[in-house]
């Protein structure tokens, strides 16, 4: 099997691509995600048919946000597209006539980065996707770790603060409430509200109000040396480093990869997070440190990873 198709299913768009064994995308197409979730399978099949063209395809890998069962067939719960116990593998196979596997989108992206991206050559990798929330994936011993029920590798929802901030998962104090893109915006807004005189540049990037500050504004202001924005990055990076040190105590990986939209800030996030990880690691100074890397595949990681996992 040389060519497979990877599909990244998002809340607003579906991206499909033909991928070879080296992780190279040969062709890709994008279609809109229907508002009616019942029509999403048709849209996925349409994207696959469009990109397939004359390529000889062996299998299709689907990356979907949510809980995927251990058989890589059923979406147990996907809030972005309102799926509950959705037999996605069967529905798509019926429409396209090719073998299909279903993966969690963050797991797919983690596999892409571990095999073809920032962590190529590492067998024990933790990928942390820092976006609106926090997702991730675990590569242990060169294999994607899914857990007994298929839904392992969710670092965003281990609790770091007892009875802390409420989380959309129903618990309180989850990691993603302190180290995500939403947390970055919250930290910047709180600091700008407390010291508006020091936040003039940051406020000017929005609409002049604290509520107008968005994640892209925080990154731009930090790159320009804005002290409020830099302090917000330091705050979430400190939480991120704490989380990595706790994960390292359990899994002892050789590399962490920071992915997702916030990771595009580069060393504004990676450098202080790596410093915090090394500072807070149990037994620091007497054990090897994992590398802390920034993802290199960008928004294509999920598509590439899903396509390659269709071969596994």
C-alpha cells in the first residue's frame, strides 16, 4: 500500500488529502462541514471522491475530534458535529468502497508529528496540542497509545487545581483551563484590566477594550515586546511546564512536541515552557531531560497522521 487518504474533520471544514508513505501530500481538497450532522458522512465521502481522482488508494483514515472506540470504527462522542455512538467507519465505507479507520484528530496529529515532523526518530513522544483547549497524543515504544477503550491520551482533562476553574468536560480545574489559548486570552485580559496604562499597545490591536483582546493580538503584542502580553505567555507556559513535568514523571518520554495554534508563537511559548518543565521536573539534575520541540507540520499534521494510521 503506497497511497492513502487522510481526512481531517473540523467543525466548519473537512480537509482531505492523498498522502504517500513519506508523509507527502500529493493532492488535497476542502469542503464545508454541513450544519446538519446527518449530512456530514455525505460531505466526507464527497471530499474523498474529489481528491481520489486517478490515484490508486489503499485505505482512508478519518481524524475526528471526540472519543473514538478501541476498534477505530465508532465515534462515541463528538460535540463539534453532534455525534453520539456514530458508526462512522461503516457509513463511509458504504459510500466510498474503501477500507476506513477512524482516529481521534489529536492522536492523528500526534502520529504525524512523531513519524514525519518535529519528533521524527523518537519512539516515546508526548504531543500537546495547545489551541482553544488542550488535546494531545502519546507515542510509546513507537506505537500510538489509545488505552483500553480507545480514548487515552487526553492531557487537557487531567485536573491540576482541585475545585478550580469550571471546564466544558464537566469537571473543574482541568489542565486546559490554565495552559490553553483560552487561558492565554484570559490572562492577558485580566492583566490589561488591572493595568490598562501598561496595555495600551495590546488594547490598540483589538477594539480598544479588554473584551476585544484575542489570541492573535496577544501573540503580536508579545512579539513587539509588550510586557502585559509577555507576562500572559509566561503564565500559561509555566502551567504548561508543570504539566509536562508531571507527565514525564509517569511516562518518561524523550520528547514533548507543542502543537496547535498557540504553538505558532514559537519560542514565546516553547522557551519558557521548556524552562518551567526543567525547573519543576522531579529529580531534576539527576536524570535526562526530554527535548521540548515545536511542531513542524502545522495544520496538515492531522491529515498526514490519519492517512498514515490507515496503513497500521
